[in-house]
C-alpha cells in the first residue's frame, strides 16, 4: 500500500502545522518539514517540541532563508526531500505541500488512488511552446542571470537585468535539457525522487543554471522529472486543487466550500483560510474516516470562472491595427443568427441553407470542430478565429465566392457582433429568443462544466437563477447595443411574426420566410 512522505514548506502558524503533521501521520504517513529560517524562532521551537516524539516526522537537515521567486525555495525543498528519503525508507511517494494545504479526500481514498495510478503527478509543460506564463518575463527568466529578489530588491533586480540586456550577456540553456514549467505542487514516486537526487549530484552544470533563474520552483522539478522519467509515466497535472483569479492571486477557501472541495478530482486543496475553522475541522476528520464515498463532479474551476465573470463587460483582445483598417467588403452581406440554444439555430440554419442556397456556417467562434475549409491555419483554433475575425470572414467570402454569408453566434459574443456591425459591409442580426426550462439549464450547466453528474440538488438550486439571469443579461446587452439591422424571432411568438422577422433578415418574400419558419420541431429541446 502507498505510504506518503509529505514535504512541507512553511513559515508561519505553528499550531496549524502541528495539527497538520499529527493529522497526516496518524494515518501512517510521514512528514518532512522545512520551516523558513527567516521566520519566528519561537514558532520553530514550538513545532519541534510538539513533534519531537513523533517517529513519522522529520525536519530538513538544514534550514535556510527563503524568498519568493528565488532558488532558495527549491533548495529548501531538496533539503526536506533528502531528509525524508533517509528517515523514511518505507515511503513510496513524496507529496509537496504548503502550510495552507489540506486533504480533501480520506487517507483510504488517497492511498488507493496512488496504488491504482503508478505514475508521477507533476505539471510539466513546454516552457516556450505553452501559454502557462500569462504576463511578464518568459525567456528572460532563463537566458539572464538573476541574483536579486524582484520583490525585496527591485532596483538591483532590474538594474542587473537591464545591464545584461544592454551588453548582451545572454547564456545558453544546457543543450540536453528541455525546460518545462508548471505548478510546484507535485506528487512523485520514490524511484523518481531518487533519480532526481542522483541528477542533482551528477549534473553540476544544470544546478548552476537553475540557481540563477527567476522563479525556479516552477521549472526545476518540472524539467528534471521530464528528463529522467519516461513520458508515459508522467501525468501532467497536480493532485492539489488550486485556482487563481485574473490578477494572479490564489483563491482562498472558506467554511462554506466543504461540499465543493470534496467533489473535485484532487487529493488536497490550497489555500484554506486560517479563519475557516469549521472547514479545517471537517477536513481533518475526513482524512481519518473510512468507507467514505466521494461523488466527483469536478466543476470547481469552471464554476469559479463563470461566477466571477458576471458583470464584466469588455473585450479580451484589443483590436489589431490590421483589423481596424480592414473591411469585409462594402457590397457584402454578413447575416448572423444569434441563439443561446445552439441546436435551434442549427436547425434554422439548415432550413435556410436548403431553401436559399446561401453558404452557411454554424458556431465557428464557439465550437472548434465546426467544419471549415483550410484557410492557411487561421481557422485552426477558436483563439485564432476570434483574434483574426475580419480576415477570417473575408477569406470565407472569397472561398465560397459569394457576397452573402450566414453564420451562427452565441449571445455572449457581443464584442464580435459589435465589431462586425461596425464594418462597412451590411451586417444583419437575427436573435432567436427561446424559453429555458430548469431541465435545459441543468443540461447547459453540465455541458459547459458548471456542474457534473454528481452535483448536488442544493448546488443546482443555487446555480440555476444565476444562469437564467446571465442569459437574460446577454439578451439585454444585444438589445442595448442598438444594432441598425436587428430582428428577432421568439419561441412564444406566432408563425406570422417570426416569418416577418425572417423575411427582413434574409430579404426573401414573406411566403418563403413562412415556409422556412414553419417547422414543428424548430424550438424543441
């Protein structure tokens, strides 16, 4: 059975650390603690006194002063790992934790999970090809030497950096190393840890390189593990549930997050608020519990992104200068069907395609698998299509050799609608307003990852009004945008009214529009 040596880096809250060590080792696991040398000495004394008789607890054989973004964090981890390897020969796994992490599964579940998954769990993405780094330095973290802490020695950090830039003091990355990046919260098998430690002793050149990189705790283990372990034995994910806001700050969990945390497909969570005493108590009891059944729905990240995004208005990408100056063509007509129920829009689109022979494309800005011709790569991803929206649309007009093109969009694509409506071409928008039953909203929540099969009824009851309001909000946004050529079909309207709207949208006679709209199953779920 798996036996875990937890590697704990911490610098405060001695009472919480003592409880965490007692809780995790009571289940037969181990812990190796590195307590920051710059922290309160009395706190460290309190921890060592409380845990000195616990045979399943050891301490890093050397304590050092740690600083965010510095090599010291990696070195402290290595010291704690070395002590754990020596002190706990029966440990099969080594799991990296911080002082504000807590288990969100039982020890029984955790051990069984590791027994059934013979792999290393560590985020490990290609440093240069991935988009893991969202803002700030990227290549500069590696090719320049960083001797100072950006947070505490800002002037020295940037002066050193700019001098190296000015005089071209770049360095080469070790030739046989493919730098990787990811979260520092990993779980590695004993064999892997031993290989990593052997590597640190043998490859002094790589160690020198990483000692002067910036934020190496996001690259060191991620790179070395990928170098020494076969790729098919690595799971590129963390087993610790954590989320970040748009501002790069970690999300903190409180007492009312208990059910949410248990339903996530992770073993631990970070960060637990120091004030969440009831949450800590319940999670502490959970780790020691037996025969607990967990219903995994895994909607946490999607739900957080959805709820925090309400009320935000703005465009993710600024308009590029080549898009600002471009146009689809003064004599072209872009016809946009807007509907939240995608299947309804697709049914109408198919009827229009059959009866008018106008080229028509489904949700090209929402569904990556939408069939599109090869346009030189611009069509490959949703991000590229959105970023180069006008260029994409011009190429589609040219590909179909047409002056009329119909596409579908989601009501949430208000920025795209405004962009196309502002073009010199003629843009007509047909909004289809549908009724939304609770059953449909639940299905929608599951399709977009806001809920899972095991999401509780109570959670859904709280979520549905928010989703329903969100859909109303999107429709109001379209109405408030005051588009010049906006028509509307409604599920509750009669056939004549809908046919009239469709006639104006397509510029076809009323009889033909009525024939297109007279489909019994158009609005069916």
